[in-house]
């Protein structure tokens, strides 16, 4: 979507609106299985058996066919064990992986961006098998009870498992997932009283957690190092009731003159309920100097920074130093279209994980019934303003007045959408850039300062209360 005379290539927005062959059928099979989990698989009724059969048929031509056929038969009879539930989770994940790959291929065709090399399989690491087996047992019990059958006793069974897993750095990835999943289930108990269920979301969490109980599945091996100039594009801030994560999307210009690469750098931290808004940056800022660079509009010079095959920097301040000023929109106009995209590992291939940096220019904005759209080359693209964090100056109103946008191309609810990371708008007859992550390194904005002070006060109160508990 960058005009060719500005150094970019035109994105085929029309391709994003075209139907993808086989996508609806794959999602229908996933939805059928997800509905079977609502009532649980302890004593399945005929409708659930039909839904399980749909999952088996959908992978009938794959290497999973015989394994999943046996698992669905056992589940339909109410006699499935943990290995059978693991096979069902694998089949569901494989289906959504095929959807992810089809959508990613469409995005690559639309943007003209070349994919990177296929990632290598994670190296198997030594992990406490007993803890992973305990987690799988709890997840199997969830599948038997179903979302309608959850109660506080069922959910509480995860607590000792999570507590033990958190002590082992190698298990913190599945532990964080189980902890968040259990928190959501606990807040919804008892399931019998719920009128509606987050069917797709809970099935996503369940199936992913099941696969992460396989030893070595949670591994993210470092496959190389990155040296060169890192040019930030924007920050995606993701908040949960118990945790917060900032993910910086950037372009690396390698020092050896190789083609530029799209990379990510993430930092996460536990989050108390009382810390919200701009205060979230206080939790993240001490752990990654890159956030300060983003807030100050600087590049970063990397030297032998570890990086995974999927393009995730394993950030260490020892391998980075602040560089020269770098304007994100200049980077987007000049370097983004030529940057090589990373390839997603098989376990992470899910349509919800699609987040492709794009630069949009020359669009018109429409707002109807609270829905904001960009019209690009005659085709409408929904703007995911609900994903714009409140921890920054970027707001839906600012996006509605924009003329250019750096965003993440996503796929949600059957269509491609764009999540704004930064926009160019007109302020007092001058073009100004507004970034979602502008307050990442600190701010003098009065609203941001007020939120930061509130977070500081809340953190002080929590520390004082924790001190009392330790002294008592």
C-alpha cells in the first residue's frame, strides 16, 4: 500500500477480500469440536458424537487420520484417556494451522513480501515429566466436565500444578497459560449458570495447553544472532488480568548488508489489578531498554543478539545500545516492503497469531455505526480500534483523522483487519505522528503523567501490604 514512487510496492487490497478455498470447511470442523467441549465428553450425547466425527473426517487424508479416528471413537463412547484427548487437541491445532498457512499465503501474495526460512524443530529439553503429566490430567478432566460442568473445585485442581511449574524456568510458558486459563474459568464458575461461553477462546486455550504438556513442545530454540541496526515500527501492548506484554515490531538492517528482516522483541511481566493504563509501562520498562528507545524515537544497534528461527529476539541489554534517531514512518516507507517476513513454527500456526506489519497510505476513512474502515484502492479494510491500548496517546478519534498508518494486518471473525500501531494526522496544519507506544519510555503528557503517578502509588501500597504479610 506504499506508492511505488516512494520506494514501496502497491499492496493488492483486493486479494484480502477474496474467499480462501477450503477455509470455511476447516473452521466448521473446528467449531463442531469446540461445541462438543461445551457439554463435556464424560457422557457424550449423539450430537457430540457427530461433531467429533466431523473432526476425524477433516483430517482423514493426513498422517493423523488413524490416531484421530480412534480418539474420536473413544471420546464418543465416553472412554477417552489422556492420549486420546491429546490426539484431539493435535487434530484441532493442525486444522487451524492449515487456516493460518492459507491466510498467510494470501497476505504474502497481497503484500509481495518474501517469507523467511522454515524454522527448525525445537530441541528437546529436560523437563519434569511428572508436572507435565499432572497438567495433562487436569486438562483431560476439564474436557470430560466441559465448560458447562466447571466448578470451583475443578478449577482449583490447577493451582498446585501451576505453583510447581512456575519454579522451573523451562515450564513457565505452559505455567503462564494454565494460570491465565484457570483464572478465566474460575471467574466464570459455575459453568451451569452461564448463558454464553467463549467457545473458540476456551477451546484454543485448552488445545494449546494440552500440546504444551508434551515434553519439549514449549521450547523456543535460539538459532542464530542478529547484528545490525534495529528500526522500530511500533509497539503492540497486550493486557490480561494477571499479566501484560509489550511486543515491539521492527526492521533489522543487518550489518553484513544482507536483506532487511522483520523481527520482534517482547517483554512481559505479572500485573496486579490496580495497575492499568499508562502505568503498565512501569512494569515493563525496567526489563528492556528497547522500550525507552521506542519512546524517544531512536534506533538500536545490536551486536550478536540471540534470535529464534521465528524472528523473536531474545532480548538482552548487553547486546544492544541506543543508536541514531529513527522515524518509524520513514522506516515503513523505505524499508518495510523489502523486509523478509519470519516463518511461524507449527505449534504457533493459528489465525489469531497473524500479525503482519504493513504501511497504509492514501486511504479514505469511513465511520458507520461505530465501525471504522479504511478504503484502500476501492476496497474496505476494517480498523481494529478495540486493539488500540489506552496506555498511549493514540485513540480511535485520532485514527479516524489519519492519512497514513503503520499497523498489524490481522484476521478476525472471518475478515482481515488492521490494528493501528501509529498514524500520521494533521495537527495545526502540520503533519504529526501519533504512536500507540509513545509513552513506553516515559512521557510528559498530562494524562500519561497522571496515570503513571497512580500506578506508582498503587505499587507502593502493594509493596507495603506485602511487607506486612511477610512480617506477620
